[in-house]
């Protein structure tokens, strides 16, 4: 079977494993990149899989929260070139859009663009965007947004490439604590907020991978079945600690998990939204 160099490179970028191993896995999987990834993870216990496919795009992620009304929105605005993503007019437009998304509760991007512009009631957000397009001479569009309600915290990286909004429940929340949790999400990119959000199919696949890794290790040949099951449980626990937000050691104090940090503050995670510019959504 002929495997293209591009396919090998894509798998290499995704798993951080040698090109020859990636090519061999693709050959074994008949060119299926998902099956090849699983083959590599079973063979190499340290294989890293990068989440979030990318398409060629520039832009900015922004967030807006109104603590009094307990509403907020996180939004990704796309453009054509990196310099425009740093332009003051573009950033201002993105922030206006996020504010309107939070306060007016539009149900779609189209509904958001049809809203009156906040500071210019005589025309819509579409007109406002066209005004900025006319200044900058570059196309732009709202790629996506999410509106949340309740106790909220947000963090956006200084260059706007990554943004996070966190929702918790409780009596009250320290804004800095929620910002720290949002910053943690930006840095660690958890797969889910809580264990219950991980599908049974994913857990079963991780169990199968752990089982095959153990079977491939000669040191485990003579170990009884109950010990092997405990090793599998340990591997799953480690996987959850790497991929589930409330199970992850907190980046600013790894002596406690994010879940413990929130619990100590009388809070419980509801959900988080993490946007990265250029992700396929």
C-alpha cells in the first residue's frame, strides 16, 4: 500500500513518534489515521496525542463577563493574517461581539450579527464588522461563540490565541480563583471536566490500550490476574489525572487537584469552554 509522506508527517505531528514507526502503523492500519494512532499508543506507552485539529486561520479569542447579571460569552473572531489579529480595531470589534453575545443571548452567529451594534444603534453588528473590514481591508468572521450563565471566570492568553471560560456553582466565588482555574484549563487542555463526561467507549478503549501495554511487557508475564487488574486500574487513574479537569493536579499547586481546590472554596465545576484559534469546530 502506498502511504503518502503527508499522511506520515500528519501522524508524526499528532503523536510525536518517529517517522518510520508512523509509516509502519499507517501500513498496518491500511492508511486509517485513527487506527494507526491506536496502534502506536498500544505499542508506545509514552505516545502523546495532540487534541484539536487545525485549519489555516488567524484570529483572536476574547471573553466577556457581566458579574452583576451573571452572564458571559467566549468568542472566536477569525481574520486572514496574524498582524490583523493584533490590530486595535479588530480587538475592539471582537470584544464588542463577545459583549453582545453575553448580554443579548443570540442563538446563532447569524442572530448575533443581526443585533444592533452596542455603540451605534442605527446599524447592526454586520454593519459594524463591515466598517472594520473597510478600515483594515481584510475579511473577518465570527467562527463560534458560547454563552454561559452563573458564577463565571475567564482567561485569555495575551496574544488571544487561547481563551477559556469556566462555570461553577456555589454561594460565591473569588474571581481570581476562577481565573486561575481558567488559566489551568488553557495550559493543560483537559479532555473533559469530570469523569462522568468521558464516554464508556473512550474508557473501554483506554482500558484495552492499558491491557495490551501490560501484556507486551515481559516483567508482567508471571504476575497473577488480580495484580494485573490493579495495574490497569492504576493506568486508568493516571489517564484520568492527565485528561479530566477536576482530577488534574493544579498548575499553581500540584499538591491538590483542581477538584479539591474548588471544593475547599465551596464550589463545584459545572463546565468549561476552551477555544483555540484555528481549531476545527
